[in-house]
C-alpha cells in the first residue's frame, strides 16, 4: 500500500476521531463548568472503570475479530464473520454481568466510601455497549468499510453527546454517569445497524469450532494486553486520588485528555486500516516496512498538533475546561512528550500484536503496565502531578526501546535511518516550540512557529512520497 494511501486513511479516520474527541471535550467542558475539577476527575474514573471491565470481558474481540476475518479466504470469510458475531453477543452478556457484580466493590475501593455507588451502577450498563461496538467495528474494519465506519463514528458521537448534556446540568454526578452511558449506547446501536447493512449475516456463514477456538486463543492474549493497559490507567488515577485528592485527579485527567486526544486522531486509523494490513503481510521485512510507513505518517500528521499543545497549553485548558485548570499545564507538557514517544511505540505495538507470539505480547504489555503504575505512583509521591507526567514519559520511552529491539530481532535490522531521522527532526522542531513558549507570549511568534512546523510536515510528506515513487 502506498504512503499516500496510508496518510489518506489516517486523515479519514482521524477526521472522524476529531469529531468524536470534540464531542467528548464538549461533554467534559460542561462537566468542568457545572462540577469543576472534581467532576472531571469523577468522569475520568467512571470511564476507566468501564474501560477495565469491557477490556476484561471483551476478550480482545475488537482486534482478534479483525485479524481472523482479514486473514480468512473468500470462502471462509462469512464463517469467520459469523464466529465474531456469536462471540460478540456472548462477551457483551459477560460484560453486563461483570459490570453489575463489580460496581459496588469498585466504588468502595476507589473512593473509600459508598458515595458514588449509584453512579457506578449506571456506568456499568455502558460495558456491554462498548463490547458490542468493538464487535461491529471489527466486522466493518475487516471488510474494508473504513468510510462507513468513519461516518457512523461521527454521527454516533454527536448524537450520544447531545442527548447526554442535559443530564449533566440537571443531575450533577448522576448526570455524568448517564451521559457516559448514552455516549456508549448510541454509537453501539448505530454500528450494529451499519454492520447489518454492509456485513449482513448469510445462511452460508455457519459458525465453526475452529474459528471460535482461534478467537479465544488470540483474544486471550489481546485481552490481557487491553486489560493491563486499562488497569494501569485506573490504578494511576487511584494513586493520584490517594496522594493528591480528587481535584488533582481531575487536573490530571484534563491534562491527559488534551495530550492524548488532540494528536490521538493520528492513531484512529490503526485498528481500522493499519492492523489488517500488517497482519496480512507475508514476511517480517514487509511487516516492518509497513510499520515504518505508519510511523512516518503519524509523525507528519501529529507534529504540528503537538506543537500547538506546547505553545498554547494554558489557552487550550481554559477553552476546553476553565481557568481553574491552569495547574494542569506543566504536567500536560510531560504527558505531551510521552505522546510523542507513542508515535514510535504504537505502530510497533500493533506490529507486535499482529506478528509476535501471544506469550511475547503478554509479557511485554504486562511488564509495561506494571512499570507505568510503579513509575507514576513513585513520581507522583515525589513531585505531585508533574511527577506523574514525567513517569508517563519514562514508561513509554522504555516501552518504545523494547519494541524497537523486538522488531530488530524479528526483521534482522533496526528501523530505517530515514524513519529515525524524521523522528529526531520532529523532536527538534517541537523543542523549538517549547522554547518559544517559555520565552514569549506573543501570538504572532507562536503562530509563526505553527506555520513553520506545518510547512515542514508538508515538505517531509512530499519527500517521502516522491522517494516511494
């Protein structure tokens, strides 16, 4: 696949992600205005709770389903789709049961009291919706329906947000829980309808035991990966609450939301487009070349956005939240640099999931999750919220080094010089943005830096595309 097409897919899914993220920020903005930093902290904890349970009960189906269907032949494709559908319904029911069983002990463990048990019970109902969304998305992704998936994500996100906003204003923390439930339920219903239209069940698509076994085997490793990531995020939030208080957790959530979400649209296409491609490659060299193209596309798209965050950190926090979130600016800088490291780590992580043995995937991801929690908890104890940001950066730097080493072992070479060179060039440009931000508040100077960074990205795109041709 050409570099230009990779960039197009990233931009397509990224555009949908921009709308999804904007809807989420609108919801968070209302929470911040109504309930302040504490309300944002609550919303972050509710979301990490549903993320933990859905990752555990979902058994990695959103990814293993794509891998199974994309790798099936023409005659086997409908049978693979049928297996994914059956497992999707089963895992959704398991998620509902787990969410209802665990909401009370989770509330007690997180908050040290029963103050938010009712809210946790409401958000538990979002768990089966999230698992179902992963199932329907997998069917669309594996069938190459990226355009349809993007459209459904946009409409679903907007509808879910609009329906949930009045509840936040009327019912406070209970309204936050209801808004989170609607934000999960509405897209799930729309994805189900899209999957029925584009990937309709067929009488020839009978479920085979071999496909179910494959989903269980592959999904087990992916479940551990997803759950480890979600659990580490949840434990970090808990550590911040215990060490700094719930308002500090809200500040961290705000910083993380901006640092992770604004450039995060770059990675939206990975599950929909990149993962099926890298999973279908026939050699480690081809897989690494495909991964290098994805890294390049990610750097070119994300560098200007990262520059914007570092140049206009306080302005963005005020716009998306309120002036009471200014204290999140410094930890947000460190989190943003951690996101920059992810430009390398995330594509390599998808390569590892697609090509490595399940035991390797589980070992690396579990080790990283433990390291992230330990680093962020320790650094938070030493340096507050800024320490949490520093720990995040160090953890992902270690993760990136491990993945780069694994790719070297598998493919017999390190990443190409031009890929590493582009990463270094982007890092230098982003450092220049941070220096400008520390020296002046001039809007003209900051805007000039963004224009320069965007121009540099455009030039790099042209160079890489011409070299490919």
